[in-house]
C-alpha cells in the first residue's frame, strides 16, 4: 500500500522539554492507525504538527507524497480532523451546524448530502435537534460529520472517546470501522484507551516520552499465546481443582479470587470442551486486554504502582 503519511526524525521542544524526540513512522493507505501512548507521551503534540497547528523543531512530514511545509493548503483540503471536543454551535441544530461548516469549507452541499452525512454518524433522526441537547458522544459524532463534510481521504481523531460512556465508546468504534471498511478512509486514531485501539486498528505505534517504542501490525505485535482468559463458573473453586488435574494446570494463574488462564485465544473452544466434559457450568469466558499488558511492559518505569491482580 502507498504511504499516506511519512514522518521522519520529527522533534518538538518546549523550552527544555523534548515533547517529541526524533520520531519516525508511516501510515499506509487504508490503515486504521492506532497512535498510542500514556498521557504526556507526545501524541497530541505530534497530531498538531501533522495539522500545522504548531511548527516542528526539526524533522520532516510528508502527506499524500507532498512536503507539508511547502504544500500545506493542498494537503489540508484532503484532511479531516477532530481535536479534543468539537467546536459546535450549541444553540443550532445538527443540520444547521453541518450546513454552516460546509459553507465555510466552500462546499456546495444540498440537503440530501448533508442528511447522508448525518445518517452515516447515526444522527439523521436528530437532525433538527439543538446541539445543546446532545450527549458528549453525539457531539463527538457530529464533530466527525463536520470533519467529513468535504470528503477528505485522511481522517485524524485525537482521543475521540474521551469522556464518553460505554455506549458512546461503542458508537465511536463502529463509526471508525464503518469509515475504514465502507468508505475507504485512512484513519489515524490517538488514544490511551488501549483495548479500544486493539478492536479497531490494523497497525499501530506506541510512543513514550516523545520517542517511538514500537511500530507495526497489531496482529504481529501482540502474542496470542500470552492472552489472559478469565472464566466465571458456578463454582470457581471447584473448577480450579478440576483444571489442576488436566493439561490446563500449567496455564492457570495464581489468583484465588478469579479463575484466569494465560493461553492462546484460539484454544478457548478446547478449554470450554474440557470444562463441559468435567460437568463444570460455565457462565462467561472473557479474553482480557492483551494490548494493555503489552503496552505497560514496554513503557512502565520505576515509580509507578506495581500491577495487582484483583
């Protein structure tokens, strides 16, 4: 796939702080690219440089095979972005907001096109409602509709699930997947909600203190043999005793409260079959978020609280 974004040796200093330090990465066409890091890692600073909101101290950014510093206007016409909370007119309707931003972007959009945009983000039935009545998740989705009104090829979302409830997070996840799979957009998603990135991204980068820790395909970076699977049975104590007599004993984790096994996710059906054979009643099977463990193993420094299993 051709590269949509190429970043080489990017840096940004704020007085004596290296917010971004010699950072290089590539976003390929069609990627949902997860941009991961703890708070203060340099994610938002990097995104602001991609959008020319702040100037780099060094390095080079190329988007659509053009140098960003010399082709800013041409590039940004093909970029849509939502940075933090979208800036909307709260006393106007969703439709009127979209119409205003379309006009400001120089887009001649008729009612049909605007309603299609609202439908895509799940807001067509609330087109006439004032934005002040919207939940934060609905405002975020309207912000994305605004960012898409000029049909950009590249979408950049900075912490799009911040402040959202579980339903809002699920709606945002489904929207990102729709934009990627149905609309063919290339998407960069910055987040510290690692489990969400694992569900939507095909490639990712992890940065820490402005430096790249690792970059690559999510499926290759995560070792499926080290997934943590949590079981809930009618009697966890009895189930543990039975599993200790099987080949699953080596996978059991030393946790007296919850029944957890470190194993390959692909072996979960075989585990359930074993439990059924032993007449253990299984209530739930939950793969834990392996990306979070992976992230912490790469970035946690002395001075943090040690992980503790509940």
